């Protein structure tokens, strides 16, 4: 659905019903991630579908290249209004007053990938800059970001991508940390036993990057994302057991 069509009062009504149920059941939440990947067409109808396997529009992945930039900006303003409502419920909570509010996990991808799948896309850092200009920082405790390192990238490319992803992240005293609410490493060969020879080093590398930023308080939480789809290329439970990648991931 287009975020520009979001009705804040309708959102208040529906979210309020869910929230009251959570409170009545005394469910304790660590965090609420308000939305998902609102910076590309797969999850935000204000961003258009374009002919696939084409060239990224001039200026991509910047918002100036969008077919309807005004709708995208309006949608982000309405998104911030919805987050303000979430904060009102959180602040009045009995059981969840300490629950963190995390902004929508933003996709991070090459503009060429978005063009190949036929979707408009705006860089995660530009999207965060727009949201912050609309008042996001007063409402959230962290920024949600997503990344999927690729074994075919060079080490310098992965280093640059990770550094760029975390550019807006800061320790709490100087800003907001990022929450890595999705990350994963693809292993497309589904034969058994699972060949983890390329994935294990990349998972170790990513865990080291995450740990270094956790120590600096630039990352507040991280979640390996195992897509529940077919083929299960990101899965770490395969062939009847936990793979070597899974053992590394979970410290076993």
C-alpha cells in the first residue's frame, strides 16, 4: 500500500486494539520495529514499478529520480505521524514503557539490483535523512537497517557497504544506534551435505563487524534473517541438522 494513503487516526484505532491486547496479556516487548523496507517499491506503493532489467533512472538511487517524489515525501511524513502514535501508546504503557521503538528496517541494495527487478528504490541514508527532517529522531530509539553481504563481492566492497550502511548510526549519547533487523548470507547450492565453505568465512566476517560496532554502541541489536521460502537459500538448518554456518552463527 502507498504510505501516502496512510490515515493516522485509522492507524491509531487499529494499532490501539493490538496494543491493548498486548498490555492485557502482560506481554513484554524488547522493541517495536515500525514498518519494513519502506524505501523501495516492494513494500511502499508510492514507489513505482519500472521495466525490469533496465538501467537505473538518472540520479538513482536518489529520490529526485522517482516518478512521483511528492507522493514518496508525503508518505514518509505520514509514516512519522504513525510512529508518533506508537510512541504515545508506548509512553503510556504499564508493561512496556522501556520498549525500544525502531524505525522501519530499510533495504540497502545496489541501484542496479532494484532496476533489474523492476522496482524504484531510494538509498537508505537519504530516506533516513528525510525522515529525520520530518521529526523522526524525537520518536525512535534506533534506526532499522538491513544488509545481505554477498560472497561474490570483494572484501573492500563489503567493507565499504557496511560502513555506508552504518553512517547514520551513533552511540546513544550522540544520536541513535542502528538495529540490524535483517542480515543474512545466501548459499544457493541446496545439495546435501550443505557446502558451507564460502558462507562460513563471510558469516564470521560479518559477526566480527557487528561485534565491533556493538562494543562502540553503534549497533543495538542484530538478527540473522532466515527467509521461510523455497528455495531456502539463507537457511542455516539444512539436511536434517544445523549447518556449520549455523554453528558459527549461534556459537555452538
